[in-house]
C-alpha cells in the first residue's frame, strides 16, 4: 500500500503525532510512506501545488496526521484542504484515514471535520486513531496504534470504508440591506464584530444591518485586513513568556480591540465545514492566552452566511466554545430563508444579555472541557505558570479527592445501605437530607416576602 502522509503539524518532522506514523513505517515494511509537511510549509504550497498533484496520483491511501488545535485541525491544514479544493486535486478512488493527538479536548470535532472534508474530496474514508500525546510511549498505546493500522490495511484490502453522509444545505440567497440606522444609540456597552469578510456582499450586508439596528456601540474588526505573519506554531513560547513568538501585533488586536469589548459577534461564511482558514488562524493564535477563560460572562453571538442545519459538527464547535469560555450565547443567526428576522432576534437578545448581565449556566461541553484543562495545567504548572496562577485564583482546581468530608459521609451511607435492618431507614434519611438544603432556600423566600 502506498501511503501519502499529510502532516498538518506546524512543527514538521518534530511533530509528536508524526512519530506514530514513523512507528507504522518501521513496523509495516510492506507499506510505502511519502510525506507532505504541509503544516510547516504551507506558504510553499500556496505558491506551487505541483508536488501535491504528483504525490496524490501515486498514492493508494491519504493519511492525515495532525495535533488538535482549538476544537479542530491547525489552520495550516485548513488552508491546505482549501487549496486542494481550489486546485481541483483528484482524489477519486483513493482511501483516507487520520491520526490525531491531543489530551482529548474536543478531538471528536477535529476528527469529524477531517472526515467531512474527506467526503467532499471523494475519498473512501476508513477511520481515525485519536490518541493521547503520550500513548505511543506505553505498551498499551503501541498495541492500539498497531491494531489501528492493521484495521486500515484490512479495510483497504477488502474495499471497506465509511459511507459519506452529507446533509443537504438550503441554498444561500442574495441578501440585500433591510434596515436603516436607528437614530439613538448608547455607548454604555461596546460589541466587537469580528469577521473575515472579503468580497462577500451577502455577509457584508448582514453585518451592516446588524450595526444599523443594534442599540449599543459596535466596532467591526475585519481579520481579512490584518497582516498575520503566520498561524500558531505550537512552540509553547507563549506558555513560558506570556507572549506569542510572532511580532505582528496580534496580541494587541486580541486584548485591546476585541477582548476589551463587552461582547463579541462573529460573522462568517461557512467554508469547508468550518469558519474557514482565516478564522481558524485567529482562533489558534488565541493560544497566547494559554488555557485561560479571560472573557467569562461576556456574551457571544453569530452571524452566519450559510445553512448551519447542514453542519452539526460546526454547531457543536460553536456551542462548545461558548460553554468552555462560560459565555452566554445570544443567538446563532443563520436561517437563509429568514435572515433579516434572524438579525433582529440576535440584536434583541444580545442587547438583553448586555443589559441584564446574565450569568451563563454550565453544561457537559464546558464542564468536561475544563476538567481536561484542569488536570493538564496542574501537571504542567511548571511550564504554564500563568495558566496555573489563573486556575488557582479562579478555583478551577476542584479535584473531587479533596472533598474528604463528603467522601467519608458517602462511605457511611453506603455502609448503612448494606445492612438489611437499616437500609429502609437510610434510604428515607438520604432522600430527606438531599432536598433539605433546597427547602431552606425556597423557605427563605417566604421570609423575604414577610419583611
């Protein structure tokens, strides 16, 4: 089997993910491996795509290898996939698989993003090895990796692959401006509208309409006009120094122009099952904040040119981001059939959240994500010093093993539940004890009414 490895890591040959591929290369001598280090050399491929055509033509299977960056693959790999589509690379009849490494923070959304794009490219998708960064260092991880490649080879030899599922999207309709600017606006609050709008009249008209009717001050920041020197390199320089290695002014833009605002609206056109490579570069570069949720409580909203109903994975990314960041979600405005009404709803809900300062509730997306970060930062506190101090200050180190009193109480209750004569009474007492604190809160409302 001739394998073309698309190495999406900006670290190139120093990629941790790539080591698993090199492990396969040693272990399965019958397979031939070719490499395209697109993460490190994306600028080269932007200028000359000829080698991609040559290597794809020779390959039987395309293996995507990458680290998970902020819910998805790195921006460099996003750009490469976009270039494949622009240049019309012919992948027909070829198979595909992927390897990702992470600490399992939203690896599912990253893996699904690659799978969806394999479907677009006409690849016969086999599956994914979603590994912890340290897995290959253990016998268990080596066995899992070996089993995965045996499975890939089996599927290739027997022409077995996953059925590509693509939900039909409602066609995008031309959007003309609908609203005139309201006469009075207040500058008590400021909302940043972050977009990558470039030669996109539909999206521009949507943004203009939101600005026209929104009662608070707005500031439009167009990422397409910002001179990014490059995407996140995964170099961890910012973890030690607090500053990004790129000196292009991004930190100032992020902290002083965007995060200083009271809320954020993200306006984009759906591209390749994501916000597109420019927005992905913006999201990856926010790693200069480390793993710190610095905008807790600041509402977010979305103006989306495209049918989000046909992109369940992208919806999960957007909802996951707001949950991990503890940001109230104002609205996802995207319905192609009713976009003017959608923009009105977004404006009203965002204004309400800013006026009331609503505290967001936590859900599985946010709680689960932050527990992964909690454990990661605690172990890596020597390197990620700013993250460690932030987590201590915000009480994020909520390790359950420290709740000694509760653990002892549960042991006592568990012991009583095993005694036949005491089990019935213990169940009754446990039920009453569980609701007692809540009854006190509810009863206290009566006292307030009396006062």
